[in-house]
C-alpha cells in the first residue's frame, strides 16, 4: 500500500482507517508524511521487472527521501504487529526498520535500471543508494553492512550479467564509501556505549550473508577483514572467533575452487591474532573445504601469501603435490598437538574425524576411510556416530560394493546394540545400502533390495519410526529393478507418495526394455503423471521418446516426434522445467534412424539442421554433439537410399569442419566414421568400397584410430561391391587383423562377423575356385579358435555363407563337382553338430546348390527328396523353399513329397513342416532388443 503523499486522497483515508481498525495507529501524533509501511515495499518488490511505471518510481523516490530523512521515530510506522507499540521500540531498532525499507526500495529501483539497461543497451549510474547511505547512517553497523552488501552485489551483477565494467567499478567505490562511513560511525565517541554489542551485530550479519549470498563468499570475507582491521585500536574488539569461523564456513559452502586457499589463510590469521584464538570449529571448517575437494592433487600453497605461524609447522609447503586428505590429516594432528599442550578449545570431536574420513573417502576410496572409522572405534573418549558409518557406506555404495556396504551396516547395528546410541541405524543408512545394490549390476539386486525394505517396514511396525520407508527409499528400490520394468511398476503402485523420480525411473526401465508393449507402457505412465498432477520434466519425456525409438513398430518415430512437439508446447505455455534440450532432439533423431519408413533419414537431418539454427540463435541447450551427428549418419546408413553414402559422408564432413574450427564437442569418433562407412557398405555399388576405404584413411588423418567394427564394415563394403578382386582385398584385411591378434592386440581379434563377411565376399565374387576359398576361410576360423586367437566358433551364418559360395559357383563341370562335394561336406558337418542347427535359409541354399551343381536327374531328385524330408522334419520349410522345390523337382517327385495330395499352396502345408520358420526372426528380434 502506498503512502498518502503519493496516493490519492481516498486511498489515504482508506489506508488510515484500515490501520486504525487493526490497532496499528496508537499514537495521536501519527502524520500523513510517515505513512510508509512494509506492505508498500512488498508491493513494489513484487512488480515484475520492466513493469514499474513512472508513477511507481515517483512514489518510491518520495518514500526513499522521506524515510532517509527521519531522525525521530516517535511517529514512524514499524510494519510489525500491533502488539509491539511504538513506545516500547528503541530508537536504534526503529531506525534500522526504516533503513531496511530504504534498502529494499533502493535495490528494486537498481534492478529496474539494470533491466532497462539490458533492453536499451545503455546504463545510467545508480543514485538511489545515496538515500540508503543516509538512512543507514542512523542505524549503526548492521545498517551500514546491508548497504555495503547491496553495492557489492550490484558490482558483481554489473560485471557478470551485463558486462558493464564501468558500472561495476562505480558500485565498488560506493561499497567502499559505505565501509568508510561505517568506520566513522563505529569509532564515534557517542556510540562507544553500544560498541560492545557490535560483535553480535557483525556475527548475525555474517550468518545471514553466508546463507543468502552463498555465491559470493569474498563479500563476507572482505567485510570481516575490514571490521577486524579497523577495530584493532578500538576499546572493544568488533570480531571474535565465531566471526572467522562463519567466514571459513561461507567459503566451505560456496564450492569455490579458491575455498581451500582462502580458508587456510583465514585460519592462519586467526592463529596469529593476539586477541582471539581458533577453536575446534575453525579447524573443522578448513577440513570441510578440503574434504569437499574433488581434485586428485592440490597445487602448492603460495607460502608468500600466508601469515607466518608462531612456533607452528608450515601447512602445505612441503611439496607441490600434497593431497587434500593429507592436509586434513595434518590439521587433525595439529589439533591433537595443541590439545596435548593444554588448549582445550581445539580438542577434536567426532565431527572432526568425520570430516577427515570424508576427505580420505573422496580421494583414496573406502579402504583409507575405514581406517579413520577404526580409529574412532578404538578411541578412548570418542565413538563413531551414524554419520561416520554412513560416510563409509556411501563410498562403498558409489562403486556398487554391496558386500562391504552391508558389512558396515552390520557393524553399525552391532555398535548400537552394544550401547552406542549415536550409531543407531537410520533410514539414511539403509538408503545407502540400497544405492549400493542399485549400482552393483547384480542379477539379484532387486530381490535383495526388497528384503532390505521389508526389514525396514518390519522394524517400523515394531516402533522404530526412524526406519519408515519414504518416497526416496522406494525410488531407490525401483532403480534396483531397472532391468525388470514390470516389477518396478508394481513397486510404483505399492508406494504411497509418488513423485517425478518414481515415474521417471519406471519409464526409463521400460525405455531400456524395448518392444512395442514397453513403449505403450511408458506412454501410459507419462499420461498418468500429468493426470495425477505430477509434472514430468524433460528427462521423463526423453525416456518415453527413447522407448518409442526402441519399439521397432511402424510409426514409432512419428510418435516420438509427437512427444517432442508436446514438450515444446508445454514449454511455450510457461513451464520452464520442460525446455527441450539437445538430448531430447537427439533421441528423436535416433528414433528416425531406427525407422524403416520412407524419408526417415531426411526427417532426421531436418531435425539436426533445426537444432543448429536454434543454437546459432542463442539457445545453448540445443547444441548438437558428436552423438547427434552420428545418429543422423546412422539414419542415412539404414535408409537404403541410392545417395545414402554421399549424404552420410556430407554430414561427417560437417563434423570434421566444425572440429577443425575449434568445436571439440562434435569431433567425429570411430563410431561416426564407421556409420558413414556402413552407409556405403549397405548401398553397395562398384565405387562404394573405395569410398569406404577413403573414409578409413580420413579417420586416421585426424587422429581417430580405427577399431575392429570399422574393419568389419570395410570387409562388408568390399564384399558387397562385386568388384573384381574384392574378395581378395577383404581377405587381406582379415589377415591383417589376425596378425595383430597374434602379436597381442586383443582389441583387433577377429570375430565370427569378420570371418563370415569374408566368406560372404567370396560367395558374391565371380572368381573361379570361390567355394574352395570360402571353405579355406572357414577352416582358418576353426584353427584360430583352437589356438585361442578367436573367441567364437563358426555359426550358422558362417556355414550358410559358405554353402552360398558353393551354390553360386560358375565354371566347368569339374569346378561345380568340387563345389558340390564341399556343400555336401558342410551340410553333413552341420547335421552332425548338435550345437548348430540349419535354418530355413540354410536349407534353401542347399536346395539351390543341388539344383545347380548336380547334372544327373536321378541323383538330383534323390538329393532333393532327402533334403526336403530333413527340412520338413526340422520345421524349416519356408515359402521360398517350397516354391524352389516345386520348380526344381519333377511333378511326380513333388506329388510324392506332398503325400500324394494336390498341395499347391504354401498355406495348405501341415504346420509341423513350417513350425520353426516364424520363430526364427522373432527370436532374433528378441535377442537384438536384449542387446541394445
């Protein structure tokens, strides 16, 4: 509510009458010029940036001038409840209230000026804080400090947010002026009577600032050092040990890279201070800074900047590679030494040991951390508490070490049973054990996690309220079932309060499962979230999009992009937590890459271009990375379009150009190059293999080392090229891989894919003797496996490819006869091997070999009949086998094989003959989903 001096007359009367009815106006001397309250200030602060009118600004300036000029408080309005009368308020307290309102109005005007400056590209120097300085001059140290903080924050804002160094320097000068004004106020003889309370004021401010201004601990430190410096010659010292501890803790909370250095300097200054001395909290604060450090090494301390310590060992100056845990240990030892000398203020407590334990845990892992736990367990006076045990459990949980995490939990339970009440197991301890199971990757993680939660539920029913499972516990339990989406969903509906993490974990589990049913479940859960007013975030949408991308169903990519559009619409409606990111767009591109729909690759590339446009326009969250580009390349590789290879290589060239221009995020990796090579390999053609080979050379030119999958794709490219001599080139690449494997490079050890691709290359060649060459590669594979240089044995694909080399043999009758002998030998070997069973493709290939390679009618008929009976017995008679047999066999033989009946349609055949044909692709798809 605005003051009557700036409001209309009717509003004035209304405000006055309302306050009188509330009992606020108790003093008959209440005057219109002092009718400014906290409500008016709140109203001005709540007006959005850019919406302050000229009238609002005029009202605020009048209020600033009025409040900063008040030197009597009898007629002022405090803004507190009516139970606090004006007569009972002290003069200083009333002045501070006025000054607080001035400060708030001043900051609001400055924010408006900063906003207008960003819109108009100019900035006017702020002047409103002149009122604040004047107001705080009546309000002692706390008031000056608030004004100083406001100017300091204004300087940081101008420098970092606007980039206006001139305005930042001006604000810093104003901050220094406030400090000087405060100094004069503190040393004023008229205020000497209240100087004894200055320490309390300073510390309360430091407490406030360390919580509000957590990102600028230097502000807090500068204020402390100024106060300490200017109170050295005063009758009363304006700071104490707590003052330094508060600033050290401010650095610890900030997470700044300078926190260790700054806190150590403050500790040294405190140790060398003749009027105050450090206590246990001082050392603990510095240990906290070190314990939070995630650097493996801490740089050598700049000893020249540190104060010399009286009869104390230099800290951090022995070597340039001291570690944070060692620093913590040195501090602990120093505390023990000082305590032994009689300084009772620095006796280490359990918290001190816990901080040292945390430092060892962060830097060296659980083994060193547990040594600190053992020291506490064997301590004469101290005993480990719950935090001690939980910190040890957490460090084991990070690596998924379930055994040791549960062992520490057991120690904790036994310590409590022996009478250590501080070691009582809590929900947090059980949550740590659940986290260990979640990260362990064990097959029984979900089952063991449920047993733990059931134990918590049982103990809770027995009266231990600390162990009541909450939402966090059930969320971790769901994560333990991340490989069993169905079980995770059951837990979701078992728990009481479900939050976004609960739904997100289950949706993510379904997204990893794959398949159309999993995608439908993920979509249903996403819809349910919104119906239950549980607002999903962008990550939840991304998991649902991924589920559709992995479903393999028709139209899945369109559904994935539909979710993206829904996400964008919610964001445009004002939900800022749903801002689409590059990760979400990449998931949609990946969905299009896995789609077999026409135009899917082009759609993926359009989304990539859209991301680049949005990034160039300033949306940093839309920056495509190497995975985004690689997904788009994969889309072209799988598209089977005529120009797929060229389109994929064009995107790869964009990545290389961006990388050479300094963008490390889009540096092509071996997967990117392999995907582009695969586009040429799938496309085939006479020049495709040469282009794929050029990509391999280009890969090496930018420092990317080819791996085994890249060479496998290159072998496939040569095999599909049908060029003269392509099979020999493919076999030479295989020979190179074998030599590297024999020399000890296990990363280049050929796989069954490598050998099968070379066999397939010979099968597709037109050279003479190709059946013999394909068999030789198969035999090489067996020998390399026997020697241990190849892990896999030949599979059905290897044998079928070799049979195909026989079936497609050209040449004279002698060569065909040799190929047929090889085919018969291979088929017999398959029949005798129980671990490998022929499938419908194998039988079809053998039928083709018989038809082409056996010239004699009677023998061919006999072989076809025998092969048919084996094929129908195995349930592998597919439609292609049926029609090939119908065309190759004589009408009499075909009628006999059909049992004398007139079976001319495949659909009329007995189910037993074709029972395993449909199962084969389903099983293959199931295995593929499990792998990916």
